[in-house]
């Protein structure tokens, strides 16, 4: 059991980035964590971590050992789960991250329902538009929207996501509606500026080919909810997801334009590190999201 605790401690320090963070998570003093790491390195006869006052980094041997240890711990937890109440009882702590706007509207409400059904699970939900480092930050699952750029991660599609260019009826009455994407140059476009994926431009399909179009305007913000509010206030055109503006379109508060040039749907994904087995709590939470989003009544 001491050997197993040493392995658990090593993984906690490596993923959390410091002895103090690992100690805080376990509710003990950092000195205990340090002694466990020292004992592990002495037993193995190899240096796994390089510790300084500012940071902890993995040695080459430490990186290889971390991957094996994570797989070992996952197998151990899955083995326990498989014999616990027929293998359907999830337990333990789950760290989830999601984009702020989408997470606030479509992840946070589902967390509560999941915990009601799984009393032995706790969840920490981090809502941020920053692209989190899943592996190094010890995140179990990240909800991401759009193409997945990191081939070292596994992505499971949860739902489609269509984006539309929208404006208020008042704005369109005053400035007219663009007939082609090129005409956006004559409009005030509400953008993320140089922040996030939209810095690459708004996406359209022109002559059957995908086109990324840089747009500009007098107002930019890195919060999608603010861009929606500005569009509702008649300040310009915004490129938003249907999950965010669908109700506004149905109510007539916003109108969509350039629908015939819409880019192919991107998707909403659950993203996690490549592992042979996911902990039961992670698999069940992902299934909970997928089943919820897959129900047509959910989006209505």
C-alpha cells in the first residue's frame, strides 16, 4: 500500500505542478508529499522530478513513468468500479472545464442533475475561454467547440453546433442586410478582436469552398454574451452559435443574414487525454452530456 500511495502522490504532483497543490488536495502538509516522492525515487533508483523553488518539471524517466502510472491508476479505479453495485456506481472527484458562455448555459445546469444521480461524485467546474492544458492541469474532461487541433487528445462528439450571422431588426432597417460575405466590409461587425478562434475570421462557404473572412468594427469583446447583448442593442452584426441566439431568433429579437453562405456545422466535443480506460465517473458524465444534448427536446 505504501508503494501505491507513492505512485498516487507522484501523479498528483506531476499533474498539479507542485508539492503544495498535491498536499492541499489531500489535506496534508507538503513535507509529507516530499517524503513520499523521495522514497519513490530512492526505491526506483532514478530521478523523476526536478524541484526548484518556482516549479517542478519531469525528467525524461519521470515523463515515461507518469504515463504508466496514470494507466495503472485508471485500471485500478475501473477494477473497483466494475465490482461496485454491478459496475454502475461512479465515485471520486471530477475536474471539468468548458467555455464560459456555453458552460454557464449548458454544462453547469447538467452538473447538478448528474450529482443528484451520483451521490459519491464531486465536480469542480472551471468556466473559461482560455484553452486549458488538460494533461498538465489534471483536468478529466474539457468541453470544446469547433475543430480539435491537438492530436494527442481524444474527442467525442456531443452535439452539432451551427453558427449564424445575426443583427437586430433595428440595425438591419438602418443599415441594410449584407447580400454576400464580402459586403460585411461595409458593416460594423462585433468581434472577439484578436482573442480566441474567431481571430482567424468568420467562417463561410463561398462557391462550395470554406472561406475564412476577417471582419472589423468599432466594438470587440472576448465575452460572447456581451457580443450578443450588443447585437440585441442594434450595435452591429455578430457571428454567434445557435445555442446562444436560437431563442432570440425565434422571438424576433434578432434576425439571421447570409444563411445561404453558412459554413458547415462544427461540433461540441468532450475532450480527454488518450487513455485505454476512462474512470467510470468520467465516462458516465460524458454519457450524461451526450444523452442530454441528443434529446431534441433539450434544445427546444
